[in-house]
C-alpha cells in the first residue's frame, strides 16, 4: 500500500496525456477544415470544446500579391507628401516662435539691467549718505530706503536683503581687494555668489593721510536669482518665458555693455554684464507651436491617414489571423505526435503493469511488457482475455464494486480494488491492487471514439508483501502459542496503549471476564481495586509516559483486587518494559506471598486476639510521634487503661469470654478516638492509646486528653452481655503528655503506668496525669468549668456596657461580659479561654446575644435611645457553628429588637480561615439588617482583596495603635491608613482604647469621629450608662473626663 501515491501519480499523468492528445486532434480537425460549421455535428462541437477553441467558424482568407503592392505604393506616396507638408509648416512656425522669443528675451534682459542699475543707484545714495553725514546716518539710511521702496524700477522689498560684509569670508576678501584698488568716487560693483549676485557700494577713495576706506563702512545687497528673475518677469509681463540665470566668476570689462545672443538647441542664451559681472540668461518658451492654420491644413490629411491606417490595420489583422491558424495547426500536430509518444511510452514502461480495458466487455488492449510478465501471458494471448476471466471467483464481487477515489477532475473517475487475486498462467494467484481510470464527459454520452471507449488499468504487485505478511502472521501465531504457556500474565500494547496481545493468564489474574480489552485504559477501568485505584492508575500513567521517551523499565506496582462474586482478595504485581513502539507488561499473582508476609508481620507486631499493635509496635510508633513533635510543636499524649475484672475471667478458665470482652472493648473505644491515633494491647488486660498532635497549648492538650479519656471510661463502664448475663467492668486511666524527644518511648510508657497506678490507688475513674503540675492544672480547669456551668445556672454573669460616641454624641455601647463569682469578679481572660475550649462558650455566647437584643428592644421603645446601637463580641466557635445565623435571627425575633441596631464584632482570624463561609454567614445576617464590625483591625494578616469581599459596616482600630499615637510615628501612620482605607470602602471607623484628649485631637485631624475608651467612659452596668447618657446627651471633650 505504500506504493499507492506513486501509482496514483502515474495514472493521473496518463489521463492528462490522453485528454491533451484528444484536444490536439480536435484543434487539428478545425484547422484543416475551417469551412465546416461547428454546430453541424455533435462530434465537431465536442472537439472544439476539448481543444479550447471558440465556437465561431474561421473565415477563409484570400490574398492577392498585386493588391498588396498597389496598396503599399499609395500609402507610401501619401505618407511622404504629408510628412513634407508637416515639415514645412513646422519649420515656419519654429522661425516665428524663435523671433518672438528673441524679442521677449532682449526686453527681459534690458529690464534686468535696469533693475540692477536701480539697485546700484540705491546703494550709491545710501553710501553717499553714510559718508557725507555720519552723525545722521541712521536717518539718511531710512530716507534712502523709503526712496527705494517708492522706486517702481526696483523689485519688491522681499527681494532686497541688506547684508553685513565680514572680512573673514570669501566675499569680504574680494571686497577688500576692490577697496585697495579703487581710486575714484563711489562705485557699485557686483560679485558672483552660488545662487545670485551681491551688489556692493565701494565708497570714494580717501587721501593718503586718511588711508583706504574700512570694510565696515561698505554696504551690500543680495539678489537671489530665483526671486529676482521672478519679480522682474512680473514687472516686464513676460509670463510665457521660462528663465534661468548663470553667473561667471570672472569680471567683465565695463566696455562690454551690450548683450550677446546665441541658440542652444531649443533654448536661447543671452550673455550680458551687470555691474561689471558677467551673467548668462537661458530662455525657453512654454507656448504651443501649433496654430489654427496648421490644424486646418493638416485636418484633411489626418482623415486620409486615419482611413489608410484603418485599412492597413484590417489587412494586418487578417494576415495575423491566417498566420495564427496555420501556426496553431502545425503546433497541434506536433503536440499530438508528442502526446501519442508519451502515452505509448507510459503503456510500454518496463516496470509498470498497465493496459487499456474495453469499457463494454473488459478485453485487454495494448498490455505493457510488465503486465505480460506479471500474469505469465504473451501480449497477443492477453488481448484475447478479459479482466473478469482471470480474476479469482471469490473476488468477482469485489471487482464489480470498486472503491471510488476522490478526484478534482470531474471528467475522470478513479476506481480502486485492493487485494485482488488474478490467476497466473501457471495457475497460482497473483495479489495486486487495481486502479481503473474512466473518462466520463458530461455532455458526450453518446459519442463513440477510439480514445474514450477504453479505460486505463494500472496494477500494483502485492505478492511479495502478501508473502511476508503471511510469514509474519504465522510467526505471530507461533509466539502467541508460546506466550499462552508462560507462568505469568503477559500483555503487549503500543505506545498509544492499544492492546495487540493478551494471554489468558493475564486476564484470569486480573479477574477479567468477556472479550479481550481493546486498550489498557479499558483494562484499568474494569479492575475492581481496593484502596485508592485512581492514585495507582495515575502513578502508572506517569511511569509509562516517562519511559516512552527513553525506552526503559517500568517500576513494579502493587494492585489489590477484590472479587465480590468469589469473595477473594488478590494481590498482583504489574511490571513491564518499553521497547521502541511497544509496551510489554507482565502480571504476577503474589497473593500467597503477601499472605505469608502478613502472617509473619502479625505475629511479630500485632496481638492475635484483637489484631491490635502489641507493645513492640506501640513503642516504635511512640518514638516516631516524639520525633514528629520536634517539627510540628504539638503536644501528644499516651493513655493506659486496665480492665480490672478481666484477669479474673482468665484465671477462671473463661478465655473465650475474656477474648469476646477484649474485642467488644476495642469496638467501643475505636469510634471515640481521633483519626491519628493508635490503640495497642500491651498486656492481658491493659490497653494503650497513643494520641498524636493534640494541640499547641498544654492546657488545650490536657483538656482534649481528659475528654477522650472520660468518654473511654464511660464506654467501658457500660455493661457487657456474656452468656445471658451482664458484666460490669471498671477501669482507670493514666496519662502523660509528651513534646519532643526529651524522654524515650520506654520512659513515657513507664510514666503512664505510674499515673495509672496512682489513679487505681485513689479509686479514680477519670484520667490521672503523671506530672503533678499538669494534674493540678487539669484539676483547676475542671473546677473552673464546673463553676462556669453553675454560674450560668445561678445567673452570676452580668453585662457591662462601654459607651461609644461620635464627636460629642452617644451612638451606642459595646457589650462586655463580667462574672461575679461570690463577692469578686473573675477576669474574662481566665474564664473565656476555658469556656472556649470546653464548648461552654456556645451557651454563654447565646445568653450574651439574647440579653443584648433584649436591651435593644427596650431602647427602641424610647425615642431618645432608639438610635443607639450595641456591639456584641462573637467567639470563633460560636461564629463557625452551623446554627449561628439561625440563633441570631431567633434572638432578634424573640426579643423584638431592631436588627439594624445590632452590630456583631468579629476578629480577622475568624474571618480569613474560611472566607467563603464567613461571607455567606455575614451576607445572610446583613440581609436582615444586622451590622458587622471588624474588631482589632490591623493586628491580623488580612489582604485588601479579601477585605473588599466582606460585607462589613464598620472597622475598629485596635487599642495598641491608639496607645502610643503621639509618640510612635509608625502607629500614627497606621491609624491614618486604616481611617483612609475604611472611608474609601464606605465603612464607619471607630477607635477603641481612647484615654487622652490628645488622642481625640489626633483622631479628629485624621478624620475619625467615633471613639471608645476610658476617656469616654469605663465599662459599667446598664443603669449607670443610661444615667450618664441622660446627664450628658451632648458635651465637649475639651476638659475633664466625664
């Protein structure tokens, strides 16, 4: 099949030769018989269309030599007479034009001389005025200039340019020489320049006592030829002249005053002197030489000439047409001969099996030598056969229904038959690809012509390739038989992961059912893998992609399969190698090996009864946890618990019941532990629990350890059902915290055992810590939690309010929680963190929110307090709670508080941990009218882009920036930046921690008009706040503290 492009090219060349030869024959027929009209027969019309000739009939041309001679003599005589007449007329007109040009040129030359003399008189007057009256030279120069302007002989004032004469220039040196040689009175001389003349007035010579005149007293005028000639031409009204001036660098004696005239081709040159300088003028006329008389005389001759030209042109066209037809016929004959030679050269090519086939019956015509050799027939024998007679009977249908190849030429149809078997003369089949070219004209269906009723057939011998293909197929089948007997699964695919071979063992190992998979992706998707199949597949694809580029080994991966029908778990190892364009994969079943390894590992590191890690594995994991805490400084914990009554069951030979209790205990404990934990059985009745990375703070770690330990104790204390009777077990837990590698795993295990013994001695059913200080802290925090619960029940918590003002008006207050425990107040720093860790912050925060809404509802009933707002601090746990939005909305609805007067204060760390969820919660409450304030702004790491997404209403500047605002320039700049940022975002800005008048002054200057702090008012009960607002509805902060 690789030879098809070459075969198609040869076939197209042959078809083009045939079509070209056909058009050439049609053109020759039209050339030989021009008297036949093309519409008489359809065949002649087709010939014209194929030859590319026009449909009109070529007219016969009859030529006579005498006619051509006579016509040539007449045309020659008339042409010569006309040329003589035109020549005489042209000469006369030229003489008249020259005379006119000479007269105008002389007039222009005299006008130019007159203009130069006028400039000379002007310079003489000016020079005379400067010499005779030096004290009034300024006025004399003005008068001379005015006289010059009024002189009609001079050009316009834009031509006259007074120039200073400098001695260090070439012109200055020439003027100095003239001054030295001058002996008379005032004289005007002309000096040649590149583009004109410079007229200089030479002052009168002085006596020997005074010396020669100074060059500084010399004045001159520049006359530029282009402007000067144009202006003189305008004054002389010589518009039809085109004048150019040239200057000679050599001076001319004064005696040669008259101009001289000479002709140079069509231009008139006049040489003249101006102020002693030779100037040559070149004149050309722009007037037309023709005249009405010439036109009237030449008109009849023009008509005659036009007629003769048309006659000659017609005769020339006829001759050219005749010559063209003759040349075309000769050229077509040559091309037809060449086309036939090429066509038969192609058919007789020794390497191409080709022939002509009769379109009706399929007989061979003009078979090539290669075709006869390929089929084993002589040429005359082959011409007595048809293509169908030598075709294998099984391929006759294929021959009658060939494939149609696309073609750009609509007159030719290309048919292709692949893998066709033709019978050799000796009887064996010859495998060929057949290409048949049919000529199918669109408008010549009924024409029968020797060139179009036969098709062209070209064959391509595939016998050798078929032989090699059969040999390769037999080798492949042999290899597949060998591969099927291999003790491993084998799969062969290409680099595009299309499977070419897969043996039965490969399919059975991978639990494949049905027909063979087409691609490796299909095989992967059908695997019923355990664990993370997507991760394993991605890792395998990465290995294959990397190995394809460098042809290397594929790293062995482990695949775990699970069959639901057969209830079996199988472990396979997949490996392979990439060789050029093939991927060879092997699949080995290692389930038995893995099971043996698991059994050995289970005996070494696990308890056989509970399948939990034993003491050895626990110590290893404990040591790893200590090392991990060095890099991630979290506290971990080790808990030891002992089932007190279990040993008695074993001593009573109730081992089966003891084992059942152990397994049930594991089932109870496991759901109570976090994800990163380890449960181990280190003794007959003793379990160890390893908790990794509990918390950064020690108090938090202790609290979490207590929670887990108490839940474990509660689960174990539930009754066990054994043989229709209930069994109650008691336990005690010893715990120790660890961080870093200061203590070994054995030491930590020993500490936990000591703590457990202490708990057993004290009769505790709770967690007992080894460290005395840690135990004391845990006990204190447990006591504090109990007191907080009691305080909520006994209404020991109260709300204090710190006022907020805008300029001098109260606008609201911030709600602060206080705890009156007995006779003293407990600092919020002590009980807030404990409440946060123990989840007591949720009922405590809901109580604060409900009390604040109740107060807002009371204020809303009075007009003087209806505008006041209350800011409530929300803890992170309270804000992240799933029911937070519903809790706030319910508190507003139950109390009837105006939602727009409630402001919830949040910190930056709460918002930006999960900003999308925060935005959703804030937006939900903003829809009800609740405002939000970003508390302690400037202390976190919020970005401006995230801040813009939050639907806030207020920014609160942290007190740490306000404290040193007068002494710390950085804090002052930070405060100004926060104020500007808040205003630019359309937010209210309030400063907390205001304690001095100077701080208020700075905030006012910075544009912040809302303040909160001890200078305004300390946190106080609601009664004191309302009394303060009644006494100081408006007041000035310039003075003492209110």
